[in-house]
C-alpha cells in the first residue's frame, strides 16, 4: 500500500501508519467517526514500514538509537524526530558513536533523520582530544561572563543538584573512589575563580588539592528523615567556594529504606547535558568500584579550556560576523513590558519566589514527543513555544511576545572541535520575539516554527557577540532587548539517567541558589519529562504576582498546549514551511502559503 501511494504522492502525504479494519466507524450522519478510529499498536509508528538494518554501520546506528531513545525496535527508515528525538538526544547519539570510534556531525543527523540516510555520513576516526590533565588559566565563556555580570549577592551559592536513590544502599568508599576519578577525568570540576579588579580569572587546577567533600549521615534510626535531609542539604548547598574550591559537595543519607546520594555542583561548571555525562560515568565507575576493578571512563573530548579559547577566535571571524545582520534586527525590536510592577528586577529576590506546577498525562506527553510533529514537521520546542506565545498574547493583548530562551549551546560552530562528552557550562541564552499576527492556530504554529528556524546556530551567537566580539564589530548593538519571560525545556531527563543500580530520588535537595540572589525574570517557565509525563514549573515573584494569577496563566498554557496537540493529531495532510526546503532563505511563510493555495486551486 505504501509503495502504491508513493507512485502518485510525495512522501510527506503518505500516512504515518496503517490499521486494517473490517469496516470504518461512522457517525449518525454517515461520515467517518475519526474519534472512534483505533490507535495504531505494536512498534512505534513513524510513517515508515519496518526494515531491518542491511550492513554493520546500519546495525550499529540502530543499536545506538534504540539505547538512547529507549525503544525496543528501530527500522532503518524510521524518522529520528518522530521517535521522540531532540537536540539533546542527538548529542547523546554522537557521543555514543564517538565511544565506538565513529564520527558523526550533528547537522547530518538533523538533515538525514533516518538510519538509511544517515549511514553514509558515519566515518571511522581515532579521538583527537588530548587525554592528559588540563591546568592553567581558562578564558570565561559567554554564559560565565553573564553570570559574573549579574553580581549575585552570594555567587558561591548558585548550584545545580541531583539526588540518586539506591535501594540496596551506597558504599561510601566506592562513591569517594568514583568521585576522585570523576574530578580527575572531567577537568572543569577543578576550577577556581579569582577576582582581580573588574576581571575574573578562571583557573583549572591540576590534581593537587581537594575537589569534593563527602558527608555521610546515618539516619537509619531516625523518624523525621525528610526534615533531617532538608536541613543538611541546605547546609551543603552553601559550602561551595569559588575562590579556593571545592565546587562539588556530596551528601550520602543512609535510611532504613535505602540510601540517597545528593550531588551538588556549582552551576559555573555544569549544565543539563553535563549531568547526563556525569551520571553515566558515575554509574559505570560505581559498578567497577564495587567489583574492585580499575575505574575506566570513556575517552575525553576537547576540554573546556580549548573550547573557550576557540570561541574567542571565532568571535571575530568572517564566518561568525555573518550573523550580525540577524542580531542587529533583533536588537531593534521593541516589546511592551509585562503587566505588573515595573520596578527594577534587582528589587525582587529568590526568597520571595513561588512556583505553580502543571503536567500532562503520559498519553498526551507521548503524542507531544512523537506523532504530533508529522502535521507541520515541527519539534517539541516549536509547539511548546506556540502555546506559550498564545498564552502571553492573551494576557497582554499584545501581538509581539519576547522570550529569553536557553539552549544547550553545544552547536557545531568550530571545525574540528568535539565537546559531546565535555562537562562544563555551555548554555546559550538569547532573546527571541514572536509576532502573532493572527489567532489562527495553524498559521501561528508555522510562524513560531519559522521564527525559531531563522535563528542562526540556535542562538549560540548572541552571547558570543555580546561578551567576546570586539567593540568595533558590534558598535551598532545596544543589547537593550531584555525579555521578562524565560523559557527552558530540559528534555527527557529521567529516561536518560535510568539504570539498574539507581534512580532519581524525590527527597528535598535544599535551596540550590541563595535566597538573597535577585530574580532575573518576572516569569520563569521550565519544562521536563519525568516518569513519562511532561511537567512544567512556572516560577514567579510574590511581590509582583499572586498565586491565583499565575495558576490561571499556567492552566491557560496547558489548555493551549492540549489544543495544539489535538489540532496536530487531527491534521490529515502534512504541511511544509520554508525551512523544510534547502533553498528557503528568500521565501517567506506567506509566500509559500500563496504557492500552496495556487496549487490547491489548480487541483480543483
């Protein structure tokens, strides 16, 4: 059937899956009852008939995809993004291939999202990154410069944390042994920061020194375990020291129901992708340690020191300066402030912030991760941000919505540099403005998608331009566009860290950031998939908004998101936008809509 349709239809018009029925369910009016049609079952449907790998390269790719995506069966024609893939999953796939001495550029995965298309781009290689100890001065990267520019009240207390649960209990000696190896292997964990006038000097220490502290708490006979853990966690969150180190604190809480290991790392040296690397290495190293084996971790990729040095060189290169036209236009944009108190943000502190939580069902989450994207060739960020833009437009009655986006920042912008397994803070922070000219759902989804696709290198250049490019090359920039809303989708984290030995703990991790630090945004929206459900946190300051107001805003966001999911699932035909075509630079969404309109008229 698929082959028959392919003779007369383009591939994007061929159904994603087929279900054989004795007869079609009908409504009382005699029309097909779409809601009564059964969902496809069995292997995940991606619009491709299952075809097994035909050579060793395809077999290797299938194994890696199955492991990273958590799927039992992947065919060589299955689409990576319709299987739930995203940019973070892409980094993990490239990293896994590197471990097998196979090279793949992420851009090739995005351009060739099936195993059969991707296989020709796989190359054998031996790692080029130095494997020795990194030490010496390290130039601050854009996001690190952004951090010190904020002048936080307690810069030492600005951490990220994970709590790991082991029902069988943690071996303290093995934990200590593994973290000695981790701080040796991942050089960035040995950083210190010295303030010299207005300059901050970042130094990578060698192997002499104390790089983490392990605190063991025996709570096996305590009844108020939760209170004890929260109290100790808060104490540990305050112990990191930027000037002398360490930047890593460990709290091992032994309880009658198993042990919980709290890992606290200063945000200056870690991000979301780094956590995935560290927890993978911790799982590997811990198993080796308890078996009394030598801890052997995967080869290093290029160091944070080299990355920061190359960024400085890149910041004034002809290649990078091609982005200036785009950022100049963004810099000119004017967006009205959000409703609420218009005082300076440094008046509002984290201690006054509160959160509203919402979540989707597993069914809707799965649809949002996979099947909905067939309608407009979107990724999950397109739809999440379309829902957010609708919500903010309703709230403000303004067509233009400005959002500060965070990306993983590990874009392949520098030739010959591989940072897929490098721990550090690579996050990119950049402004984007969505122009919602209409309330039409279909048009808005496509417009948001195109706005995001127009951003060069997924926004990594904004920080480079602001903090590294020479003044003579950016005299025209004011950097005055400062969105009051921040958005960050963190991906499917619990799936990425799931092992047989441990799972994520739900116990309190303490205050990760100093309550005395200022809030940076009026509204901070963070999404993550945990336990198969998409969950969002809307963080706000109580001195600006009340709980009921933000709760209503969060519920409207959820309603818009569900409306988008339903709309995309109902679409019978796929629709393309300019970014789906290789030569789309001169083609606007409106022009493409006109072309499709003419073609439809010709077919009538």
